[in-house]
C-alpha cells in the first residue's frame, strides 16, 4: 500500500473534507482518507487542529475560487490578482505551521519546510 507522511494524510483529509462540504461529490475520497486516519486512532489528540486546518483549507479554497473567477472574468486588475496570490501564500504559511504542530503532537518525523523571500517555514 502507498504510504504518506502522517501530516500529508491529515492535510489531504482536510482538503477532501472541504471539497465534500462544498461540492459533495467526493465521498469515496473523503472516506479513503478518513479510514486511514482512523487506523492511527489520533482524532481525539488533534481534533482542534483538524478543525483549524480544515478552516485554513476553506479559506484557501475560497480565495483560489475567487482568484480563478477573477482571472476568467478579468474582473480585477493584475495588481489585485497579485495581491490575492500573496494572500494565498500567507494563508499557506499558517497551514504549514498547523501541519508541523500536528506532526510534533503525533511524533511524526516529517515536517513541512518552505522558504519564502520573507521567511523560512520549518
């Protein structure tokens, strides 16, 4: 069976949950990740973190959806599109921090490491 780092499994589960909440067409995907998470018996340990990570993914989804609509409709000037792209990057910084917090709680050796011109995430 294909293995993922635990924080990646958690991340994909939260993305699938947002997708299901919005579109409702990915129950198999959501169940696939949920079943794998259940084998670790960790939900109680990270319940609040899962909620926070899901909220972050919802913010990213909303901004990306709006971003795609802006580009398609040419509704906003390029500087606004750039501002939104930077905002999505900043939200992702929060996402990486939560993923690493979860990894620490669960003793997962894998950590998210990113380098931006403004800061290093690890």
